[in-house]
């Protein structure tokens, strides 16, 4: 089962980081899926930051920087898997 967790609001391709506005809590180590018109892949949450500080847990309503394995687009949805 997949649960919506957020949406991509910005993407920095040179450093492979997506800014995600969270609609649910997210923890390091959880598996997520990015979906969109041209995007569909899964990955584990390995690195999350808020204002350049590494965090292990983010809560709903926060905007986080998330290291991504592949390119994403603004507007892509982020889902928790499992």
C-alpha cells in the first residue's frame, strides 16, 4: 500500500536534491516512490536536510531537501511504500 507523503516543489539537478513539501511524516530509511508524468521510481530515504542540517525525521508541513537517485520534476508526487 502506498501513502502520499509530499510533493516536489524544486529540484537541483547538479547536486541531485529535491525539495519536498511534506503532507505526512517521513523517516530516514523508509522506502518512497516518486511518480509523475515522466517519473516513476522507488528509493530509500538516505539523506534529508532542513536548512542545510541533516535530520533523521521530518514532520508534516515541513519542506525538506532530499537526496534523490534520479531526476525528478516539480509537481511529482512522493509516496511511502509498504
